[in-house]
């Protein structure tokens, strides 16, 4: 059995400006601004809403949303995860295709 920090699964996609944490039946999705700060988050209870369809609980359960966001941000900091700004700075510029005449 895997030992997971905070008994959670973590997902981080800086190139998509998205991170998430799953703890028990709850999943928090976090969306980043281009400057690397948090834009918004959404909270779902997957035992009642496995498809995450339109039932964001972050307003009705703000304490749970804030707790999970803090856990996620702490984890990302502990592993020195890239932020969207870090990822964009490291990306190579797209090479332009040579025009054929």
C-alpha cells in the first residue's frame, strides 16, 4: 500500500493552470492565474457527484474548501512544484515553419 502525504492524491498541471487534491470523497480543483496566484477553486463530494457536474460545494462548505486548498498549496510548496509562471518561462518559443514558395 502506498503511503500518501495527508492521505491524499495530488494532481498538478502548471501548463494547464490547474491543480487538484483528492481526500476521501472530496476533490478540490484549483485554477491558477497567469501570475501564479490562485484564481479560483471548486469543491466536489464525489460520493454524491462522481461526475463533478455543476455542484460546486465551495460556497456551501467554505471551511472544507479552504482546508483542502491549504493542504494542496502546502504540498506543492513542499515539493517545489512549478507554478504556471515558472512553466511558461521555461517553455521554448514555437518555431515558425519555413514558408514554401
